[in-house]
C-alpha cells in the first residue's frame, strides 16, 4: 500500500474562505506524467451573496515550468453562494514531474456587480516518498 501524500492550504479574502486538500493519484513515469487530485471548498463567510465567475490557476512543476489556466467557473459551474453557504468540488492536475505546486484565484462578483479576486493559497503536489 502506498503512503498518502496529502497537502492543504487555506486563505480568506473579503469573507470568502478557500480551503484546498490535494492527494497524489497515480503516475505513468515512462510517459513523464504524475496525476494529482484536489478538492476545493469555498465558503461565503461574508454578509452578502457572491458568485464565482472565473478561475485563474498558476501551476508550477518540479522543473519550474509554469502553466497558467484561466476559464469561466469551476467544473462547469458558476455557483452563487449566499452568506454561510459553501460549494465543494474535486478536480485533477497532471504534472511532468513527481512534485510541483498550484496557486491562483477565483474572480467573484457581488450582487451589485462589484468584482474581486479571492486568493487560492499555494499548495504542494507531491508523489509519496519524493525528495525535493
């Protein structure tokens, strides 16, 4: 049985808490591919509804190669969160190395159309027993 390699991050921006848990999924070393899953929980701790409009990820592999991913919503959703509500989803990330990191932001909009970026704190992606 393989040892789990779970990492976490958590941050709050303007009342929006973003917590991430990651886990190593599997590897295909002959193809230089390592796969990781991450689960994100977004909680509106503020006093007004917000909608997640878009995402911006900055993915860095163990060779310091950086890839940026931008797009609307998350996993096909642009959830509206009332105060106290949460939205959780799981997605994945392939890397060309057995370790790396991710960080980024979600663009959020309030009911009056004001937008702001909710930070996603950096978190590690690491195959178990990898030394780096």
